[in-house]
């Protein structure tokens, strides 16, 4: 009769399965959300940030800069 799998063994099996697949996980989901789509034919090419992300970061930086300028300088 087979012994039941413990929680630690199951966790170890699940983590090894996730490590084998580079297309799954929070890191990959974040990359897909912030960067342009990857070209499957040129995997070595760097992915550029999406325009919306650059715009949001620029506006946030300007707002933060104006806040600091008008409140502390």
C-alpha cells in the first residue's frame, strides 16, 4: 500500500514543477503586464516598456517632483 504524501513533499513537488516552467509565475505575469509582447522568433531581444507604463511613470514623477518642490523648497 502506498504511503500518503505529506504537505512538505507536495510543496516540494509543486515548487519543482513551477521552476521547470519559465512561462508561469508572478514574475512572468508582471513582465507581460509592463513590457511589450515578446517576439517568439527573437528570444534574445530585450522587451521595451509599454507606452502606458512610461506615461504613468512620467506623470507620477512630475507630480511627485512638483509636490516636493512646492512643499519643501
